[in-house]
C-alpha cells in the first residue's frame, strides 16, 4: 500500500511540474501575425518605397511588431524598404514570438524619364517619355499608362502624352511584369479658351456655427451631396460666434449677403434669392433643398464668364493663386478669391441623425478673402472674347491648422445685373498644388 501511495504522489507531482512548465499566455494573442505590404512592385531607383503593416487578427500591431528582410534577417527599422538593386525580395514579421508568412516584393529597374516636367493643357504641347534598363533603351518594348483615380489605368498610344485637362498627371511604363517608376507631369491651364460657352456653378454661402444644432443637418446634407459627386455649386462655411469664426472678415461678408442673425442660412451668388433659413427637416431633405435651390440659382442668370486657376506656394509662408478670367459678353465684372480649409476638428452641437456624417470634421471653412473692403473684388477690364490675368496671395497663417494641403480656393466672378448688384456669374474651385482649366457647357 505504501508503494502504491508513493506512486500516486509521484504522479501528482509530475502533473504539477508539467503544468508549471507551460508558457504563460498573459492575455496576449497567440494568433499568427499577418504581414502586409502597400506595394508588391517598386522601381529600383532608391526612392520609391514599400511600407509594411502587421496585424494580429483585426488588431494593427505594426508599432510593436518587427519586420525583417529574409535574405539576411536584417530588421527594417522604419518598416519600409527601397533599393537600387532589382530582383525579388522576401520579408517576414515577428510578433509575440510568432512569425508571419513571407511577403514578396519585386523590384524593377525600368527607369522612366520625360523630356519636360510641365506642358500647357492645350491638347497640342506634348511630353515624350523614354525607358531605360541600365544602358539599354527599352522604350519601344514598353506600354505607357496614365494613372486613373476612378478606374483602370489608361494605356497611351506610343510614348507621348498631351492633354486639355489642367493639373497633375501620373504616367508609368510596363514591360511584361516589370513596372517603371511613376513620373508626374503638370499641365498648366491654357490662357485662352477654345470656346466661349462656359460651364456654370453657383456660390453657396452657408452661414453656420458649431453652437447651432440645426446647422448639423445642413452640414450633413451638404456632405452627402459632395460625397455623391454633386458639383453644381461650390460651398463655403461662414462661421459666426465660434472658434472657426474669422472676425476680420465675417462682419463684412455677413453684411454684404444680408445676414440678419438666423442660422443655418444658405444664400446664393450674392443675390437676394434664392435664400433659405433652416435645415429642411432631415439630412435627405436638406440635401434635396440645396440641390433645388442651386438649380434655381444657376438658371436665374446666364453664365458669361469662365476662369482658370493655379494654386501653390513658393515658400513655407505664402500661398499663391493665378487665374485667367475670360469674358464672353460685355458688361461690368468683378473677381475675387477666397481661401477655404478642410479637416478642421471642432465639436459641433448636433442632432442625432447628423452624427454619421462626421460633422465634427469641418470642410469648406472660410479663412480669408482677397478684398475685405469690397467683397466682389477687383474690376475686370477685359471685354467680350478677351481674357485678363489676376494674382492673389494668402498666408499659411490664415489657415487654422497651418496645412496648405487641406486648403483650396474659390475664384468668384461677379457681373453687375439690372438691379445694380454684382451677382456671382461663375465660381471655379482649385485644390492646393493643383490647376484647373476652362470648363465648357455641354
């Protein structure tokens, strides 16, 4: 019996020891990490970079994980990789003492170059591309593609590119599975229009405040319209009585448009009508209200002016706008430029149905105007079928967040109508580091 008892005791001790030797989980995930690369093919130019992220289940653990180049187990300190040596490279990640599967990144040495960095968007000036593989010219063996933001990239005919669309255009070349670096071509607007029937848009001034609950419905309605691609008008948020208010300009703008203290107010084109106080009752009704009122505003006066615009900075403190104004009918015209800012975070008093539209992130916020003393701006002296160039400067400090990439400008052309008022005739929107050319009515 004693021997049996000793055997039982030994068995219990063995079980305890075995249990104590199991690794502690400590509440951490034992799921195998997954390594992701934002690109699986980069150029061998030492500049284009692949960036890695690591997930454990649905949790992004990139900051805690480690990423290695498999060939020599060297760690990527910043979890990024670039090289001038072509070939296929394998990478893996570790997290919680577990390793991910390998991820392959291919590096091509097709080097794309262009004979010029910018062209005029007149449909005539052309940029020519060359592709080299080491010292061998591979141009005739490559297909060239224009990067499309909305769908499949567009194959070019041959190795040249021309356009009538102002702005940045990104081009790359491909040969079999190898892809070159991407070259950006900036197309400046043609100063003279090819026609004199211009595409019309209205100026919507949304007088609002973060303290105003009903304003949240109007904001959400406008966001819903912009997200669906509606562009019959361009919106500016003129804030009153909150942290986004620009005191140096709001009184002049408010007085000019006849603001009487009630918000939300949406008014159009510096005109008496159409004008609407209130939010329409729901986000959907607000969007439909804005759509209908904009249609009314666009039909109230004929469009007889168009414009181009370029918006950039020459130094860290100054924002520059250049615009060509084209007049198709004689009259008295004025032009101004307004600086607007997106992605400003400020708590918005809100109705529940507006919350899903991220209304604490404010867009189209008015930050500065080109002429405070005269809201419609400078006189346009160009006559029918003539153009005139204007330039304006703003300061980066005019922006609340100080980030030019979150800004855009509106070029606003007004015409003196029979009632003696300068009513907005057309509005052009231009993003930072962008350009827009004349747009024509269909």
